[in-house]
C-alpha cells in the first residue's frame, strides 16, 4: 500500500508502517526471534518507496505524498535507512514548496544523528536554509541546527555570522529564543563568540521583551559565565 498511486491508501499505509515498526521494536526488545526478522523485512522494503516519493514531487498530490513520507521516515529512521536515503532528501531542501523544505530541515536532524556519512552533504544544505525566504523554514533550520549542536557544537560554526544577524533582526520571540539557545551552545566550541554575545545580550536586557525571552537571556548569561562580566550589567 505504501507504493500505491492513490494518496489515501498511501497516507494510511505510512501511518500503519510507523505503528508496525513501533510494535516490532517492542517485541524485539522483549523476546527477539521472529520479530527481528519481520523488522528487517520491513526496513528492507521501505527505501525504494521513500526514494520514489521523494523524487516525484511535480504534482500537488505527489508533494503531499512526499510530506507524509518525510513524516514516516522521521519515525522509522535508523542507521541503515539514514545511510541509504540521505542523498535522496537533498533536492527537497530546494524544492518550491516551503512546507516540504521545512519538514526536510527537521528530518535532517534524525539523518545526521543516525548516519555520520550524511554530515558532509547535509550540513551545507541545512545551513543554506537559514536564509530561506520563508520564516517557518528558517525557524525549522535553526531548530534542527540547535539539536545537532547539542551533539556536536562544531558542525555549524561557519553559520555564526548568519545566526547572529538573525538574532539582531528577528521580530519572532520563538525564533529569538531558539537563536539564544543555539549561540549559547556554540560558545562551547568558539570562545571568540563570547565577547560579541556579552555586548548583544547586554543591549537586549536593557529593552523590555517577552518574559520567555528574558528568562532565556538570564539562563544564557549564567550558563556561559557571562554573569561574571561586569560590562554586562
């Protein structure tokens, strides 16, 4: 059914695939045996289906099929699927539909997490989405980069100038909170960032902002040790 040309059948089958995968995983954890073989069969059959849906995004119905395929892969993703399919997701970063670009950014976190082979290819594509014309795509890119940075804070150091400019310019409290968290985490790998954050955080704390933003700023100040800087207050 996942390979069906009918969207309704495809939507149901992708949802069922996630439930079956979760059930097989639970059974593998409890008794192994036949459940491992069934799980391997499921994972062996799915790559070609994902590949087909990622490549055929010309028509509207195909775009929706790609969308649910991304959702499903984010749930099923493991080392084998990530290694086989990460190259197939690259064109989705630049497709015309912003909802697909947004979902692909989030999926990239799972792909990088499960496959070290994907890092060199995915990092530039994900970094490019920081300058996407759609704010929702930019937020998704920042979210994925922030999650990846928690695992390896050095991967996206090249994006610091863009992230800093975004923090200065954004009017979105949600995006601002994400950027504060991300740049604070990057300080662990790039000490030269600290003086710039000291100055900027000081300016931001002098201007009334949403309580959630103020909380994140205070948390960042104490997390990075900026609270010891007399110039900040």
